[in-house]
C-alpha cells in the first residue's frame, strides 16, 4: 500500500510544523523566497538555523528574514540605535537575544549593576499576574503611620490607588527612553570599570562577556577600551532582559514627591495626578527624599525602585 499523498501546504499527521517546513524547503521550487521570509518569523532562532541548512539557495533568504525580524523586534530602543553595523550573522544574533531573555543570570547581573550605580536602588521581578505585582509593590511601599486608620485599611487603600494609577497611566511610545531619562535625573554615577572588574562576581562576568554578545553595540564595545557608560549599559541590558523590547511596555511609573512627578512623568491626565497625590499622602513620609518606581511589562513584570536624596 503506497504512502498517502498530502495536499499542497498540508502538514502530515504526526509531524511537527518545523519538520514539515524543512521537508518542503528541501524540494526545489517548493518554497519561494517570499514564503520563506514570512515563515521564518514563526520560528525560534535554532529552528531558523536548521532551516537555513536545508538548502544553500535558502541560506541568504533566511538571513534576510532574520535581519528583518531582528530589526522589528528591537523596535526603537537603545539596542537598535546603538548597533554596530552591519550585523554579520542575524541568525546567531537572534539566538543570543532569545537565550538570555528573562534569564536568571542576566537579571542578577543587571540588578547588581544597578545597585552599583544607585546604592539605594533595587530591581525585582514578579510573575505576570495582577496579584503578584500588587503584593510586590505593597511590600516596597509601606503605609505611612496614621492614627485614624489601621495598617490593614491603609494597605487596602494603597492597593486601590495602585490599580487606579495603572488604569490612568499613559505609557510613553519608547519605554527604554523613559528609563534612561529617569536614570539621568538620579545622582548616582557608579564606580569605574576597573573597580567593578576587580571585585569579580556576576557583574564582572557580565561586563567581560557583554562585548561578545550579538548584536554588538558601540556601548558594549567601549568596554574593551576600558570605557563604560553605565546608564546606557543598564538600559540595553534591560532591553535584552525584556526581549523582544518591541513587545514590552511601561505598565506604570511613579515618582514622589509630586514636584518630582511633574518633572519625570510628563503627559499624564489630571486623574493620574490626583491619584498619585492621594497615594503620596498614604505611603510617603521621608521628608526631602525621592522615590521612583518603574514597572516594565514583558513576559514577567520587572520593577525598578530608586530612592534618592
């Protein structure tokens, strides 16, 4: 009994979409370049690599498709702006980005680097659930002392204020630029590169390996010359952590006191400002100190807290 013939474009039962894609690609004329460019967008980087091996005729098309996908996923952030052209191997660049996205090593290294720049800062992560994010924020925003209400009542009120702030918040088009603006307003500059490398640990490992990561950026390449722009590094590492940055967004930004908020968080509605002012009275009792909170929404929530004088 002969093998069943499958209609054109229909994947055989029991075979994965990747196996079917490779089978079609191995047939001369069975996979036109236009179809290839669209199909590559659906595959992870390792599958794109195996796909490119199917035929020498497809190698250039796969590389072009991966280059297009790379540019699309990077959006308008600092990785895209700071690329060292040309990207010699976009397939490998995608592999580097996908393998480090949301990784524990990158998160830990970035958290320590941020703390080196701002001693009173911290970077936390929460699973993508509203309850998890609320618990994390409430843990970092202790209620102000009040004689009229219990701590439990103030905590419930703070949770409601946070939910209202998220609802009324208007995110910027380029979330990475908002992070850079905030870091530039903070006073911390961090130690010199030699000092960080001499201490060893995760930060040293990260800074030593960063120039070899694809896609290469000018900021990362400067590390080889002993130069370090720690603000740009933090922004680029945050984009790698939240890859693809085009699909990430700023869920919430809080700055206290209100005078600082008017400077740091522009283009917000009156309802947002009113809610933030009400939150200030419930959580903030540190005099002239400032507090900045940024919540990046990707596959997880990444929350940055910075306290300043």
